[in-house]
């Protein structure tokens, strides 16, 4: 399933035009040598793109070069021939036509500033990290727009575990960039379309979106909801509870996306419902794993055997809740996770309060908010 598959698709049944030839990018740079960055670099290389990957650690770069695998993050998985690793940003970015940024969200601004002197003009940048910047409340695309003006900014997101992607398991994801006027007239020239074609293999199937806000919100919020699902699973609850949290968590995604100008429809797609379902269903997800350990009563310092594991949802619980409060968006599940993680709230009692909250109508058009009756009926 590693063959190059840059082929022109047939016209959509509803299309008024014939097939359009999309020109993939010929040289791509991945910034970040963790498991997801390595998996994406491997995917691009298998698709036939000249691919470079950059990492901070020269020792890891050398080991990847010498052994053809990433022993720290994807041990035992051979990487494609031709994938080149660098610890020097200038070398990694020399002549690149597109960049995938795959770094932790809290380091994004720092990395963007480091890229600035070396990035070729106008090169599109796709964010493959998920979150909202703490303090500013900015979506990560806004951070890049501030630090690297003049570059089209988008995102690649979806239900994707790195190891499965690197092994070539069938995987789908969304590539989202805002569509300008010219992009709608000639969509085959749009950055989202060209990047999707660049990444497509027999196993990796990208879909194209113009709703960057919806995709980013889905990616940020799903990590927080996954911690909630883990907490309830660890506390001994089962499938009913998790299904309720996933479904109502998706509603919280929709409200926040819509408040920021995104579309509710996007949240029901790969970058929303798809990613949420995956992340909330397996302890392969660090967010789900953290919640599960906390739900069992393990102190935070002892989770992951005491190792300093970065969990994006733990950071994003603060930024998501702060932003929702500023916008007046109710996100009770995210609030509960925030309270447990950052306000020392008791886990079981905090989540019990979700089930004791006033009864609401599920569709927004049904405007109900019913408090339980107090005292005995007359």
C-alpha cells in the first residue's frame, strides 16, 4: 500500500466540469520529529514527494539517518528510502514548497519565530498540532498569521493514530485552508487541494475543506473531551457514559466553532466527530490515557509512570475554557475537566453535577432549561 497514487480523480457526479489536473507539491518539509511528524513524513515520502523532516535533537536525527527508523517515537517501523532528516532549519527548509508544522501547541509561537529567517516566501503552512493558545485565546492559525505573515495557513487533522498511519493502515484526514476567490475559480490550484494530492497514497486518503476554523476547534476540543471519557472510564463507568460524553462533547465543539465563524457541519466530519470518536475510544490516545489514570485515583505526578508526558488536552482545558467564557459559550464537560485538572475539584462529584444539571432540549430550537423542583409537591 506504499505506491504513489497521484492520479486525477473522476468528475464528481454533480460537477459541471470535467476532471481537473492537480499538481502536487514536489518538495515538503515536516517540522517536528515526534511520532505524528514522523508518520506524516513517511506518508508524504511514500506518495512520491521529496520529503525532509526536522528535529531539535541532533542525536535522534542521526539515528534516523543511520537506521531508517525513529527509535524513540516509532520503534520497529521502517521508514521510506529517501526521507531525509535534519537538525538544521535552513537545510530542512531550503527550496521547500510546503511545510507541515507538527510541534506541541504550546511551543508553536517559538518554532514559528525560528522558521521566519529560513522559510521561502509564500510557502503554505499546514498545522498538524491541535489547540488554542493560552492567554490570547488565539486559534493556532492566528498565531502563525501573526508570526509568519504572507504565508497561506491551513491544517491537517482527523482520526489518526501515528503508529497506524506509519504502518500504512487505511486512514482518512481533512486538509483545510481558507478558500480565496481564485481558489474557488481554480480549486486545483488551492493550497488545500495541492497538499491533499501531495499526501495521498493507497492507504492515506485526504479530504479537502475550506472551514479552517471548524477543523481547528474540533482538534482542540476533542482532546479535552477525551480526558473526560478517560476519567469516567477509569472511575468504573462504561459505554453508556462514554457515548453520552462523546455526543454532548461534540455539541460543545459545534457551539464554539459556530461562535468563531466555523460551520457546525465541519464538526460532524473527520476533524470533529471522527477524531473525537477515535481519541475517546482508546488509551493509545494520551488524553484518554491520562483521564483513565486520574479516574482510577492516581495522582497526576504518578501518571505515565512518573514520566513528563505532554498531554495536549491538559493544556487546552485551560485555553478552551477561557475562550468559551469570553465568548459566552457554555461548555460544561470542558468546564468539568478544567475544574478537576486545574482547580483540584473532586473528580466523581464534579462529573455527578453534569447529570444533576437542569434538563435541556437537545435541539437548540427547543428552548428548554428546566430546574428540578425543590421540596415536596403540595
